[in-house]
């Protein structure tokens, strides 16, 4: 694929209040996942697989955690000095709030996107986020878009209604008829007919020509629309040809602690693991060298994943353990996520718990959540025995 044929815009201004405290000092895009990844790795890998070397991302806050992970974008081929590059736009929430009262001008969110697309000299623009965890083939998406001669192509996944998230931030596509892929509306879950067995979940991924993007973004900017991908064309569905592209791989909407926990646990299932992490091209992340994890003769492990540089002397089941974690003798970890640099004291137990980075659990501490109420311990917290919730 010719370089710069497609440019990418990543809207990382994603609602994260239901992911607190994990998103207290990081965006959804920089959330750790699957022992060694960050959520931003997934859209970046899709860009790399499609030979896209130019991307702009927009984030509400300062994005320090995200910048620390992606640096120049070298790992994903986004550090090109010839027609490409990685272009960050931070603190967009502050600027947008200031500009909302000013009439007659395009707000900076859309102005910066338009400026980026013009400078990229690309023929097409793909728009993505990170909360929809997936492994999308952008080359196949582009081919479909061209074959359908569409103005905009939006990605969706058919999911059984009973398995849908049904949250406020999740939308679904309505089509012109059963035998067509033309999109006529985007609706909330309560607007879907109960007779429909599978609901087409909107994945907040769209592709269009740069010309069409500039046209729609200009209208959205003048209309002071919220900075959301689908709002670019939602009000123009009667005027332009918007078609749906069905994605059939793994998908999880990371919009709450519960969904984040479930997505990580899904990786303990070989089918889900292969569908997300090894589909065509393996997921690329920033390389971190380390020693192999050491398991003592007393360690007991069942259905668990481990990153490097760990010391395991206790029992670990149905859990994901990130880098540089120490689990002392007689400690028991079950259905839990333990992030980088955490230490679990002797005789302690965790069940349905998420430990953020650098948490220290003292000896004999017992923390227990439930499958539907995950207990989360904030980054760098020290939990002594008297603070523990005894089983």
C-alpha cells in the first residue's frame, strides 16, 4: 500500500469516569492490558499493518502516561520524517470548553484535524479510538469502502443482544433493509427491536476520503458539535451514502471496571487470545527487555499469564500478572489482575481484585471482590493487614 494513501485520526477523548481509579492519572488509551500491552497498541498495530505512517491523536488531558509509552512512535513505524509522523494534540478538553461560547468559528478540535489532513496529503482518512478493543484490518476496510463507492464506511460487529453492553456510550447501526448495508441511523440499545437476534454494535471506526472528511469536519466544527467520530456524519445520513463494514473478530467495549476486567480475563481463553493478539499480524508494543519469570519449587500455577521479571513463590490461578511482580510464599491469587511492580506478602490472598502499578500488599492481607463487583486498589497504595477485608 502506498505511503500516505491513508492518514489516521485517533480520538482519545473517551469517557473514562467508570474506569476510575485506573484512569485517575491516565487515559483509556494508556491502560495496561494482557500483561504486556497498552490499549493504544491495538489501533497503532492496525495502522502499521496497513503501512500507515502518519497519525494524529487528540487527548483530553496532558497524556503524560501515553507519551511515555509511545515516545516517537518508532515501534509502529510512525516516526517517519518523510511525509509521515506522529502528531499529538493534548489538553483538548480545556480548549474546547473555552471555545464553546465563541460563535462563527471552527473549534480547535476540528480545525486541528482539518489542518492535519490537508498537510498529510492523504487520499483517505481513517478515524479510530481505543475503548473498542479489537484488531481491525484497515486494508480490507479500505477495499470494501472503495467497492461500495461509499461516502463513509463505518465498522460494526454483530453481537447477540443478550451479550451487548447496553451502556449509554454504546450505539448500534440501523440499516435501510435486511438485504442492504446502507446505514440509516445510529441508536441506543433501547431503540433496537427486541425481535432482532443480533445487534450491530457501532465500533467508532470510520473511513472516508480526505475531501469528504474536510467537508464534514468543517460543518461539525461550525456547529459546535461534540468531539465524537460518529457525530461527523450522523446528521447527514439522508444526504450521503454511509455503509456498514462487518468486523468478525474479538471485540470488547472498555468503558467500565467490569468490562476492563472481563477483557483481560478473556485472554486466558485460547480462542479469544488468538483472535485478538495473533490475528494476521501480532500486536506490537514497546519492547522492554527483562529476565524470565522465576517460579520457586513451592509455586502453584493454573490458567494464568505472566510477564517477565516476576518472582512467584505462591499460588496463582485464573489471573494475569504483569512485569516485576513478587508473590511471596503461601500467598494466593485467584481471578485477579496484578500490575507492574506490585508486591504480595506471605499468607495474603486476592480474589476478584485489580492491583494498579506499584501496590504493596502486606503479610496476611485478604482482599476479596466478586465477579460482578471487582475490588480495585489504587496505584502505589500500601495495604497493611488491618486495612484488609478478611475473607
